[in-house]
């Protein structure tokens, strides 16, 4: 059978596909339609992904800026609380430069004021003398021979250690006792 049909008025050739032949109205059209529709959805997904990436980038920038602002504000508040201590030191220095001796009592008051401000902010001194050596909080800078009862104990503190909340800011530098058994070779 011929794949052409002739119209009686005009001679027009219309291709007709048989079931085994490829044609525009067959499977290729459905595949092309799917590609076009999936192409559109792929483009939509890519656009959506780009928007999400931009939103996340903006979010990250905003959070970083807020964190910086909070940090700056916190530092500013602490400095504001420390200004009276600075004023006290300045008065003490000016008093001394005018030929007046500095009083130890004045220095102790300034020291106590500074410690109170830092303590109120959350700074805590870590106790050490007589405590068992703990490498999490102590840094051994020396060892001293001791009796058995002081083995592993902190004997002396060369620099205080501090924590801020639960975080260790600075370990304590200490001298630790070590028991050495004496032999009978005297």
C-alpha cells in the first residue's frame, strides 16, 4: 500500500505513518513533549536552587553581622564597667605625681573593685593549693620531692588559673609534689 493519499480537488500529499514507522504523531512526539515539560521543570528547579543559595548566603551574612554586633555590644558593656577602675588608677597616678605617696590601701581597693567586676561578669578563679593535680586545669611547671602524703598534690602556684562559665580561660601553673621512695643506701 502506498503511504500517500490524494485529495480529489487538489493533489496534496499527506504522509501517513504505519504502526511500525516513525512519525511526528507517534512515540517521538510524546518523548519530545516530556523533554520539553521536564526541561521547564529542570529550569524551575535550577532557578529555585539559585534562589535558595542566595537566601542562605544572605542569611549567613546577616547572622555573622548580628554575631559581630552582639560581641561588640558585650565588649562595650564590659569596658564601660571597667572604666571606674581605670579612673581610680588615673587618680592614684596623679596623686603620686604630685609628690604624695601611694597608699597600699588604695591599690587594694582598686584591686578588689576590679576582681568584683570580673567576678560579676562570670570570671572564676580555680583553686589549686592542696588539690590533686589535674591536667585539665593545671600546668605543671615544677616538681618537688615530698612525703607520701603529698604525692600528686599541688604544692605551690606560680600563676593563677581562671575559667569563664564552664570554659577554661587559663590553666593554673603549679609545682606538684612527687613521692620518691628512699632506699636504705645511707
